[in-house]
C-alpha cells in the first residue's frame, strides 16, 4: 500500500506555519495570555454596524457568498476612486499573495524582497518554486534603491515592498514610492503591501495610476477595520491583472458573513477615524512605557510600535520569552540587526498597563543573563 505521490517541489518544502499563533503558545503554556499584543490585530474591534451586518448574515450562511464579490467591489471602487475592474477581493492579503505567486512564479523565477520582511510572502513564493533574493534594511527602513538594483540584477518577476513596513513600523515618503514605481525594471511587478495604509498621514499615501501595469497595491480589513478573523483583503491593479486572478482564485473563498461585514465597515468611516485616533494614543502610551524602561520606541505609522531593546537579538529574544512567560503576547523581528527589537501592538489602556507591569521584570531577567 502506497501513499500520495508528492511533487518533487512539495517534498522539498518544510511543513511549517510561517507564524506561531498565540493560540499555539497558550496551549504550550497551558494558560491564556493576559494581554494579546503580538499579532497587530485591532483589539478595539470592528464597527458596531459591521458586527450587526455579520450577525444578520449569519442566518444566511446556508448560501455561498457572491463569487464575484460584486457589491463589495463596487463599494471599494467608489471609496478608492477607481473602477470595479481595478479591484480583486480575496481571503486577506495572504490569500491574494498566494494567488499572485501562482499566476507569476514558477520554479527558478526570481523574486526580490527585504531580509526580515513579511514572511508569508516568502512562503508563497517558495511554494511555487521561486528563488528569493533578499536585500538588507537600511536604517530600519526597507531600501527601495537596493530592491530595484537587485531586481535588475536577477531579472526578478516580483518586488515586494510593505509601506508602512512590518515589522519595523517605518514608512517611505510618497515621492519615494512614486519614484520607485517609475523605476521598476521592464517585465517586473511591484507588490505594494499597504496593510497599514490607513495609519499613514494622508500626504504620505502615494498617488499611483490604478491602470499602471507595473504595480499592484494590496489593502485589508484586518488592521484598522478590526476584522482580522473575517479574512477580507483586496488588490488594486490594472484590469488585465485583476482579470487574471479569476484563473486561479477560489471563487467561493469569501464567506457571505465576511462580505457583509466589510461592506458595513467601509460605510462607517466615522468609526474608522475613532480607531485611528485610539491607535495613535496607544502608540504614544507604548513609547512612554519604553522610555520609562530606558528603551527606545521607533517611529511608527502602523498599529504597533517596535521597541529597540538596546542589545543584540539574543537579548531581545530573552525579553520576549520573559514577557510571554508573564502572560503578555508580543512578537519581534527575526533578522539581524532588526532582531534587537520587540514589537508591541496597539492595545487598550488595560492591555498596555499589563505590558507596563511585566516589562521591567522581563528586562531584569534578561539583563541578569548578559
């Protein structure tokens, strides 16, 4: 009796999850976290209108969601000032990255990203046999010039840039991103991951022609809209690329509940503005906690703050482990020299008070082992 005959590529890949979720860590610890500040979710939750819409839609889950996402595409197009033909919707940015890799990447194809940038993108590229070329950060920022140079050197099909960036919280100016689009090598596509774009100052949001074939912008309802569990992401790109997604996407991948919630959330811009203000206050609170403990909070245009722990990656990992043992879920960058930091999501005052009380002990234990 034999088992499945895996492809050579599948056999070469590790069977792993790119992120160890807080639930897995809670199972290991045999206790729940007291403060969940690691996954950059919005603890403030979705709009009450979105919650009501999802509750109403729950009774209709005997039906599939609209495979064309027609109403949501129409609403997003109006909100973004583009045509519905410029919009694709999928199961979060993660799902859309997977579809894009399937469309464009085959064994040996070159892809350029930053060392330590969002790892799920690399996971998808590797899953289709792509060759990843990573360039270092520059001053805790992704380096557009280095990304472009590496793409030209390797004849890359894709460049990945997150703006604002995860895990550092840094961002590029509008003019820098716009210049990067103009300088994209022939035959290369820029993936502009804008998961945190709602937290950018309006003057820093790039102006990019939605019909420009050199770039696709990805945005999400997981962060500012507080709907990470609903898995709703969307892309803005030229109609030819948007149409190509229909060749590979899961046409019934979007749940009816998620579609209804996203529509209602998009319509409640007053609530979105309140959340953005709450996040700004939380970032200030986190920076104050860092300063109280003689640490440096890096500037952030996201819903998290990256804190420089002042030593190397081993020290930061010790701090992280001590916080987790104290019931505080946080994460950290995983590539040097950014791994000298920990990353703390915006939380409620209660969450951040728990973090503030746990941090001195976590630092003290880590320093004792230096």
